[in-house]
């Protein structure tokens, strides 16, 4: 069987940055496996700008950001295979992949970095009531069709969900001549960045219906009508508040989920992010298998993805040199009240650097609150937040010496100012 | 001129700004809001990104952008000129496809390397 020191699953921003991180720490026997026909992954269809402000100190479009990393991969002559699909991973780190040239191939890897990104929740996932006509698709699908294949997916479009991709597609479709009738968001707040609310909706007078959802889709061959209604606090539609839109297309921007199936099948424990539970080296419960980028937890900014993935690549390099300590008793980190998820899920003080880094999301927008860190029930840190919102991931560093033991539980929670 | 209501885009706080006829900004939590409010009322600008047709490349479309922000009221004129562009591969990031888009003085440039296919 063919062998590789490091196999990287996914050739998007995370996979390329992980490869560069590992290579620069001395790993030369690397192979990147990419499902699509190009390196760069989803960045290729994100033709809008706003990428790279942290990583490159300038504002780039998605394809420009991707090209910076493609160049880094090619400069290092790191091998990659395109149009290549990984079908399984074993605990012994045998990876099975297939493509049209090599057929089905098994490779024995010494280390694996999972960098397979995330997928979109679709119509089936949210169970929209009504007919099942053509013309209902996810925002990412509409983006791929429009920006890479040149197909305008519809002429009268309604959008469900106020995630950033949905907002960006509202602008894109408008610029290409479609009429975007409105955006419905089931939450009482928008899930997109203010910048996108202003520059994608308000600039083009596209109405936003907060606390609304689609209650029915009607159409025979093609979508004809979308019915929306206001929802109560429990997100149940309120009868009598329905509005009807004559739309030929419904675009869904209703959430992203880590594409973690390959690791799920191994029985690797997951966190509340729905990605693998990892330690501070992005290592899963199986030593030598790492996870980073959107397959670990869904990020808002690609700049954060590449930073995380480079660190995962560096950790894989340490592992391959035998310098990453074996798993032992360590500290568990759990999301408490008001916190959606936290990465990492485990930390070993003996192995970590001077700072402990926590990445997490809150469940709902709040003002004038504290993020509370408790260690074995004792408050070790309180951080004031004037504003905190679910659509922006928090990244916080704490000095390692704040902890007095290498065993127990850190709970991160959100508390009101008064308490 | 009546008061203009805006949402500040500088940070997640999203202050609701009011700009009066003398360009006084209220509702801002920090000075960045005042700068943004004045700019949005006097000369709002945006970077426009889109695609143009391309022949002999692996895809039928090539992404492009305005090299600098252009006046917001010119967005649709710039889009009309972008829609007339038809490229032939190879093209590379930064290649100018329109020198002066809709008399804005701003160029439109390629944002993706696309090689010629054999």
C-alpha cells in the first residue's frame, strides 16, 4: 500500500493553509485530496470582496485570496489531486479515495488533517411545508450557478434566512437583473453582518422581514408562490399574518453544518459545533488525526480559517516528529449558559503554550454582558462585552498561569452585568 | 434636505445614525460613526464585483472588480459596461478589462487567473 506522512482532506482555504503550515515545519511527504476541479474550494465562487484584511492587510475577493494560497502551495511543490473524493478513513489512518484517473486507491497515512469544510442546510433539512417544485435551492448553489457557470437561477426571487451568503446573493441577483422580493428571518435579529445588511439589502431597497418564516411553497413544475408569516417567541407561525409573494425561486440561507461525516463514522466524539471534539492542537480523540477550518466549526472569516489551519498543520508536523505528547488526563472545556459551542474541548496545560485560546459563539445578541470563565466552579476571569452577537465568533486568550491545576472543567458562560 | 437615517457598519454594535442637513451626526457611540455618517450622505462609494464572459478557459465566466470604490449611484452604469466585456483566456489577476468604467475614472480588473485550455 502507498504511504504518506501527511494526508490532507480538502484543498480549500483550510487544506492549503494546513499543508503550508506542516511543510514549513519540515513535513515534505504531503498529499492534498480535493473533491472539486480547482484548489481554493468555496472561495472560488465568493467573488465579492472583504477577504484578507487580517491575513494580507488588504481587501481581496475570494478568488484573489485563494490564489495567494494556491501560489504558496505551488511554490513549495506540495502535491495535490483534484476531482478526488475520499470515501473512508480508518482508525489505523488508511484513507480510501477515488478519482477518474487512479480509480479506487488506499493510502496508509501517518497523520491526517481533516479540512473538508461545511455544507448548507437545505430544503429537506428544514422541512418547508407545501409542494416540491423546481426553483428551491441553497444560497451557495445559486452562487455557484451564477458566479462560475453563468446561470441566473431565477427572475423573481425570495430569500429565507439572513445569513451572509443569502444577503450577498440578494445583491448579486439584483445586479444581474433579477428582482429580489424580500428576505425573511425567523429570529428577531439579523444573522448577517451590518455591512452586508446595509450594502446588500438597504442599498437596493430589498425588504427584510424579521420574525418571519416561509409557511408554504406553491408550484407545480416550477415554484409559483411563497407564503410567509410572522412567528411568535416559540417560532410558531401566527395565523392571520401571512403575506404572499409571486416568486419563481426561493433561496435558502439557513445555516452551515461541518462536513464531518468521515470522522463521525470513526466514532470520534463531536462538540456542540457538530465538528470533532479537539484539543488545543486541533487533534481529535484519535492521535494523529486533526481537524480544522469549517469542518471543525463554521467560521465567519477566512482569515481565521487559515490561521487555525496553519496551526493544525504545525501540530501535525510536531506529531510526525514524535514531539506532540500522547493524550492523557487534561482539562475539559464546556459551553455554559448562553454559549453555543466552544473550541477546543480539551486542554493539557503541560503541552500548551503560554496563552490558552478559546473560540466560541453566543446564542443570541446581547449588550452590556460579561463572559464568565469558571474553573471547577471558581470564577477565574470576567470579561465585559458592550455588544456580542451570534454571527461573530469570539476569540479570547487567557494566560495559562490563571489555572492552578491540570484537571477539571472550565465552563464559559454569558451573564448579565448585574449578577 | 431632510434628516437621513443610517446604520453604521464599522462594528457589530450597528449604531442607528441620524445625519442632519448641516452634516451633524447623532446616535453614534464612537467617532468612526460620525466619519461614516458624513461619507454616506455626501459621497457614498462601493466596490462592485461581478463576472464577465471568457472564451477558451475552463469556465465560461471570469470574476472582476472595480479597482477602487466607485460612487454608489454609478453601480448600475458600471454593471452595464462590465456586461459588455468578453475576454479570451489566458487572463491573470490585475489585468485591466475596462480602463475607465462609466466615466468614474476607476478601472475594472480581473480577480482570478484563468489559463487557456488546449
